[in-house]
C-alpha cells in the first residue's frame, strides 16, 4: 500500500510540475495590451515567427509600446500602432527579416507593418479588424487576440481615405504576461 501511495504521489507531482511548466510557457508567450477601455490578451506565435515574437517581447519589456498611439486605423481593415513618432514613419531603428507564414490574416491577427521591401518591418504592427486575405504570406503574422477584441473594436477610427487619426487612442501599457506584477 505504501508503494502504491508513493507511486500516486510521484505521478501527481509530475503532472503538477508539467502543468506549471506549461502555464509558465504560456505566460511567456502571452501579451497583455491595456487600452483605455480594457485589456486585450494576445497569444504569441513563436513557432511561426520566432524572430518577430522575440523582438516584440524585447520592445515590450523595455516599455517601448507604452503610450504609443494608434496612428492609422481603417474601418473594416486594421488598427496600426508601434511608431514612437505617431506619424507612420518611425520605429525602433532595427529592421527584421521577413518571416511570412501560413497564418491567415483574419479578424484578431497581429502582424508586422512594413514598407514595400519585405525585410523592412521594425516595431510597427497592426491588428486585423476584418478578414484580409490579400495580406496572407506577404506580412509576418506573429500573434492573435484571444480575448478583448471588443476593446480593439473601440479604438478611434481614422479618416476613410488615409486612416490617419485625429486625437488617436494610445496603448496604455503592453506587457508580457509572465512579467505582470501581482
């Protein structure tokens, strides 16, 4: 009986350790994007875009995105942010090599903005508001909204022709879930 109890205890400990490791890994690949109306939870996709996910996490941990505006928001398309100048021309100063992948650009997907050159992504990204299949395999998708899309939907929209936003909404705070202070 003692051997059976010891075996059960060992098995339970192994399951709990695996669960805790999985939870820690999930928190390391989850972002919290706090907006004026609430929190957006983002699942990162390191298996599809490892370099981009690493860069987003690095910038997030430096506080780079805190206070940055959504400078371009087009109804029925996307909400773009990540430019410290708020003009659409700025970035962190480090370009990333494209990691185009098979993740479809459907509602809630996060993807890197770039210029005409495939390897020009930097710190700017966008959240897809409605399915945009014309972007598939042409932009690096690196995450997806798992909850809080209603707060993304509440981001102030820009001018219909350009997407430029007068008095734009800002990212209140962005953080890696594993780093959240309790």
